[in-house]
């Protein structure tokens, strides 16, 4: 490698943004096209700093919008480069049109999505509205609960996305501020180990292969479109999760850190559990342990891979549970929550007799406190004891005013 | 080559401009290149056109403006001399006529069914006022 390596300590104190930037440096990204937006900005700023300081051979493309940022990434990826960027919230919303292009063109871009609420009212703090907005876009979606995981999942995302059997773009979600700006001790890989894990970029149908010119971004109408979309869906449904499991196993070998499509915590003999994402998973784990000290068999299920949804792993994790709470950190705006629906869909044709209730929480960065979770676990235990759901199916946690409950 | 079937496309609906490897493409003229059926070069879009340019070489000064400005690379120029229009790809936008600096113009737009020889025989004369 013709650039400087960085000496890292066994334990570094990084926030989630810096962790993602470090992973992008170690993966030696060729092109970052980016437009800054809170709270994701330090990721691309970090890449630009590493580039300016001679730690990366690459290009930083400053563009006029997030739509242009992802368009630049698409062009660079089609040209045959390893490409990544980062965004949040409104920026992600502006990117949406190009997200579908990237996945349909089967370009392995990695997007760090630092989760933030969507306006209006404008809000810079963390919730999962942007994550949910991208869930039908054909991208692989990983979810990190901590800076360490944001770092690890970036390296993992490149290896999965760039595999020639996969060739699909991947998002790595992390909570705005709670993860992105919270410095924690984490164990990075050495530059050599990280790069060896991700591997050399292997181009596929790249536009810069002048001996085999190609056209990317074609048009198909009713005679062709459906087959292309069906094949993309098929690859997401059939190929991606086995590949992720394989890469998770490879990563465990070099790091000792084990990832799963669905992260189970104290689930083996649990009666009740919460299913959630982001930094809430860590809070819920702590509270679940405390509930156990009080004789309540509580567990936590974290969704590590939101797309493709690990349907059968969700069934397996929840099959013996008596009462489940699905926690959605995004306003469903006129429906049950996304996780509620995913879990209901997964369990519906099984023998599960689980009582499933949904909770909307944490919008716009509102804290999910341990006290909230204690009350929630108690409510789940009451459901389990009563053998029926004792509340309405959808409730809100931590919102002021008269109690809101629906369905 | 037979046309590709619905299940024969490569990942991402990516299309190859040529079948197999090519070399020295910059020094190979369009008509001598082995474009694949997936290349727009092998597809005629002439039926998009309602009016067409007719080229009168008697007035052309080979300035190449039309060649530079044509958005469809449909002006055929060889050794810096305009020799005609690629009527399979010309959409009839008239930009070549607009940018032509000669008096009278060397390219003019006519209805699609106009006869080339007839129109050239009755080509407008030099416009003295314009000069």
C-alpha cells in the first residue's frame, strides 16, 4: 500500500462516527461523494481528513446535495471503485430516488446512515424514521447499537456487498448522537488485518474496463422490468442472509466478536421480551437483567439485519415467548409499527401463542429510560399472567399529555 | 447474434456495447465497430423524427459546427469533411441547421417525406440582407 498506515492502540476511544470513518480508511475507499448533514457529518469529514493526511489513496467529491452525493457514488461504483458515503434524515430522504438506482444497478455502495428524525418539525436528534424510510429500497440494512458495532459492521458491509454473488448496496445504521457522538472504548483491528478481511476490491462490469465497454442504468418497460426486480428480490431473499452469516463467522475468527442476524439476550428461558433496534437494545438488556433479579424472566431481541428481514430467525427467537413488545422508534403515521408488523407476519402461521403488543417511543431523540423499560416489562408480565393483552395493541412510551393508545 | 431473452441479462441489467473484447476503439470508425445488439448504434430511432435535415454540400465550408453540436452524434464527418447525416439516429431537432454559419445554409429542415434531390435543386439563394 502506497499510503501511510496508522498505529492503533488495542483499545481506542472513538464515537460511532469516528469509528465508521476509521473503518472506511482501513477499507481504503476509492471514492466518497458526500454532502454534510448532522449528525453524520464527522464520518465523511473524517474520511476527508484521512485522505488529506495521506492515509488513503482516494477521491473526496464535494457535491451540491445528497441526491448528487449518492449519484456520484453510483457513478464511481459503476466505474469500478470501492465507494461509501454517509448521511442522515432529510439528506437521506433526498437520496431516496437514487437509492433504488444503486440497488437496481447492483452496485455495492456502503452508506452510513446515522439515524435522525424527519421533519416537520425539524429535529436533529435520533430516531429511526430515516432507517424505516429506506426499507423497501433494495439495500441491505445493518443496525449497529454501539460505536464498536458501527466500526465492525462497516467492514462487514463491504465484504458482503461487494461479493460477486451479492452485488447489492448496504447501509450501516447507527443512532444519531447516542451512538454517533458518544465516545466509548472499542477494539479496532490493525490496518493490515482490517484490509485483509475486507479484501481487494474486485471490479465487476466496471465502466473503466475500456476493452469491455458497458452501459449501466438501462431502461426496461413492462416486458422486462418485473423480471429484473424479481431477480433482485430473489437474491435478497435467498443469497444475502447466508452470505452475511458466513461473513459474521469470518469476522468472529479475526476479532472474537460474534454477530447474529437476530441478537438474542437472555432469551433461552424467557417468558417475555422486547424487540428493538439501535442503542435501545443495550438499555433493554440492562433492564432485562435487572428484571431477572426480581424474578421476571425477561429477554431482549435486537434486530441486527433489518433487510433482508431474518424471518425464520425471528420466528426461532420468539417461538416460546409468552408476551412480546415490538418497539418502533418511528411514527407509523396511521398503522401499526413496522417491527410489530414484521413480527406479526413472521409468527402468524406458526404455533406461537405469543401476545404481541407494539410501542412507539423515542421520537426526535426523546430518551428511552430504564424506568420506561421497567414499566414495559411489568406490563408484558401482566399480559403473560392474564393470558391476554391487557392494553390496546399500540401504545406510546414517554410522550406527554393524555395517554395515547390505539388498535 | 440472436436477441437476448428475458432471462439472459447480466446482473443489474447491465448491457455490453460490444460482444467480447475490443481494442483500439478510438481509431476504429463507427461503421467498422462490432456493436452488439444491446448498443443503441444498432437500433434505428428514425421513426421518432417528424422533420429531417437535408445536406447541400455545395455551400458547406466544413466548419464542423453541426458535428460538434449534434446531440445524437448523427453528423457523419470524415477527414474533417461533412459527408452526410446518420438518418437512423437523427431525431430531427434542427440544431445542425441552427448552428450552420453559411449563407445560404448548407443544412435545412424539411418534412420527413421531402425528396432530397428536389429540395437541393430548389435550394434557397444567398440572402443579401443577412450578409
